[in-house]
């Protein structure tokens, strides 16, 4: 069951849209009740906080700006079959529970000439990004893995957790092509998936 839901977390890269989560601001009048409540209930760690951590860590790693999204891209098409329509509706429903980040080697190439571009740069930047996230309180969950893909590629996987969120980092290298991604999902949201919904995402 846990394996299926972990798979579901990562396969939800098709999640549609970027519905902004709402926050509740409050003022604290100087009364004993308000002070007691404020000290007992720290502010929740939400999507904007996750996004801020990712953007700060990516900037410190030297990754280009504008790669973090609330929700995920691309939006799935409703499709023609009932299963495709159910999947599109499910990933749209899960969109408010996700934050995504992506960095292709092409992003780096846009700012550097081919002769200056280091093909290992995206992978190195991901390592720095993860180190920066660890410094911001993200804890590694299990051992990172890097496995060969054919004769000319590798696939790297690492998982981190912070205050009810799970971050799955991935890096794919194949010849001159590189891509780093991070998908962050809210645990409480995905733990409410039924077996049928988890299976639908895992197909």
C-alpha cells in the first residue's frame, strides 16, 4: 500500500493547474487568551513556504529563476475514456497539494555557449539545491539512489521530508541530455487517497 502511494506521489507530475492555497492572517490583541493561543499554535507550513524554500535553495545553487510551480505542468487532457476523465479529475483535485520544480540542461544552455556548458552542471546544481534544502530543515528520508540507464545514462533518486510534506528529487542523464525535477506533495492530502485512486495514478 505504501509503495503504491509513494508511486502515486511521484506519478502525480501530471497534476493540473496551480490553484493558490488560501491563508488566514490574524492580528493578536494584547490579551492573555490571544497570547496563549499564539504560543501554542505555530503557523502552519504551507505551499507558499514550500515554494519559498525551493526557490531560495535553487537560487543559491545557481539554477535559473522561474522554474518552481504551485501545482504541476502540464495539465492532463480529460481524454475520451471514463478512466482518462477520472484521472484528469483526480490530478486536478490534487493540484493544491503539490509544488513542482524542473531544470533541464536546455535551461543552462540558453545562458551559456555550447563550448562553455558543463554537461554535469544540472546534476551538480541539484546536489547543491538538496544541500541547501537540508540546511532549511528538510530531512533526508532513506538513502539516495543512483542507477545506470543503459550505457550512457544514470537515474538519481532522493526523498526529503519537512513538516508534513514529502519532496521527491529526480535527475536523469542520457548522453548530452540532463533533467532535474523535484515534486513536493502534502502528506495529509495524499494519505486520503483511496486504494482505487492510488491505483489509478499508478497505472
